[in-house]
C-alpha cells in the first residue's frame, strides 16, 4: 500500500533512508535552503516556500492557492510505487496540513473527520496549518468538511518538533 511519511527537517535524511522514499515534498519558509537527500531524484522533489502563518504578517508569506495546488498536483502525479516523504521545519504544521490534504485528495471516498482523527492518533503534536487546509478544502470541493475536521481535533500537544509518522493510504 502507498504511504506518506511526515517528519521534521532534523529527521529528513533518516526518514528518506528508512522508508526508501522516491518522492519528497519540502514545505519551508521562502528562501530556506534544504539539502535534498541523494536518494531523491531532483525531478521527484517539490519545494514549496511559505511561512507557517494563517494571516498576512510583515516579512512573511502565508500559504496561497498556488502553494496548495502545487502540492496537490505533485501528489496526484506520484506513481505510489514507493513512499513519499513530506516535511517542514518542525513536522507539526505545514507538513501535517499537506499530508492531510494529500490523504483527502488521494482518498476521495474517505471521511474527512475520520482522516483527521487518524492524523491526531498518529501525531499527537500535529497542528495542521488552518489556511493551507482551508485552501485545499476549497480546491478539492470538500465543502468545508476538511476545515471542520481539523477544527474538531484542535491544537496538538506542545512540542519543539513532531515525531515522524506514516499515513497508509487505503
């Protein structure tokens, strides 16, 4: 079964190595440099630059439709033969939002609330970026159900960084 692996930047090399991932999504602040693990081909690495904010802030870029669409398009083109890794700096907000959106996109038959509860079970510190989820919700035609599901699970446990986890796609 295809799997999505979510981790913080500090655990990126070991997560890619341990999973045998072929594809990688980096969600980092615009201008950040992240070294691509050698096991990932350049064309299989998507870099999306935005800040982990939900409203405009001086000197920062919030997630926008182009960012979310890039992630959804990349995930949609993924052949799913080998795992995909999604990461952000802490593995708590941007990457969990992208993983939740990817799970909804790749499994349109699954209930959003069920996927959000699974996210909470797998990642107690997950606090998906609400704006990213809201945009994905609209793009995927989920009529507010994705946003409601994330609101229902609430803020995750306080943590400096998230623990790597995996979403298995049914």
